C-alpha cells in the first residue's frame, strides 16, 4: 500500500522513538520525509541521530532529508521548512512529535526545565505548525498531527507534575484552536496519544530502566495509528483527539499482540487517558506513574 505516494512530511524529534517509527511508516508508503531534530552526534544514553534516522529510512527504500533544527529557534525552523519544501516539492504533513519532559512537582521543577518544556512542547509546536502553513494550503490533503493527549482536565493529571502536564496540554490546545481556525482551508489538525506506555529510549534510559520496556508496546502502534489519521480526508477528519489502539480498532484491527514487548507482562497505561476510554487490552497503572510519560 502506498497511501502517501508523492507526499512530503516534516517530523520533529524523529531521530528515535515514536517520531522515527512514524517517519519509517510514512516513508514505507511513499512519503518523502524531512527529519527535524537537534541530535547530530550520538548521545551517551539515547541512541540515534538525524543521520542514522535517514539511514534507517533509506534502508527500507524510503527517501529522507536530515535537517539539524532547534525548534525553539524561529530562524532555524523557517530555514528547515524552506529546505524541506524545496527538496520535496512542498509540504503535505506536519507531525509535531518533539517533546521535553520533567516529571517533577512544583517545588522540584527547575525553571530551566520549565522553560525548556514550554519552549519545545508549546512554542515549538506552534512555531513549526505556523511555518508549515506557508506550504500546507497547496496540498491536496494537508494534515498537522500533534503527539499530545486528549484535553481531559482532571486534577489527577496535574497534581504530580503540573509543569509537564501544562506543556503537553498546551500542544493539545494548539489542536483545538488550529482545527477551528484552519477548517475553512481544509487543513486537518489532530492529536494522537498512546493508550499504553510506549517502549522508547526515554523510558529505558531517562525515566525508567531497561526492565520497564517489558510492560510497554512498541512505537510501531503509534506509527500505524498516525498513518491511519494522515491518510484520512483532511476536510472531514479534524479536531480529533485520538487514542492509538481505539483508533485502530475503529479501523478494523482486532489483534494487538504484535505490538507487545513481552506478552507475559501486564501492559502499563499511559498518563492522560480519560475515564471511559474503551479498554482494547487489559491495562494497569505503573507502580510509580511519576516515572513515566
């Protein structure tokens, strides 16, 4: 299936994890990918750079461009978007995946980390979306997709780590507002969030440990869900806050076992999933949810 033949996608924070999985999925179905991220040299704890991401995409027959970009910089983002559009003949898809995290209570949140989360999660999402709007109106099926949660304004999500929660909900507020603003132009703006914790380097190396991955699903479930959203008609599917397995179930998927890292372990639920969300597979809250995102 080549649902994204001749389409151009810009993805932030796609040197690893969910962003890279989405990039590979779209590239495998024909899209040209621009990888926007800061990681140009290997990190001692986090594998992958923008260049290794491109190598992985090219290894599956895809086309990709590595553009070193600090999405906090207006000039850098403007330049990156122009490079991507010039190389790939425009922009059809913008995926705001880049995110900073600090799961700390108010008294333990350094203002440097507070500023980083708001600069990357909120400002970076708004900025990248804004710059893509110089090209998206020319697409036949333009989409903006934010990797951010449903706007479930429940105190339990704010109490443990108010700064992080505000920043992630800020990304979702961009969805709410931009979907209303851009609907007349036929530009879809949606959000996607995982039902379970996703096995990424951030979980194993920064937040939890290697053993935590056994309780997770692979990033490919988010990639498959993202592709399902981005293939939909932008004029009729917008302003939606999607949960990965619920969306895929609605599209007819019935077997999710292939996404499990270890089927013998219980599956951990992620943050920010509203009460009443259909439980596709049994989920349990992690023993210390403040360590996870």
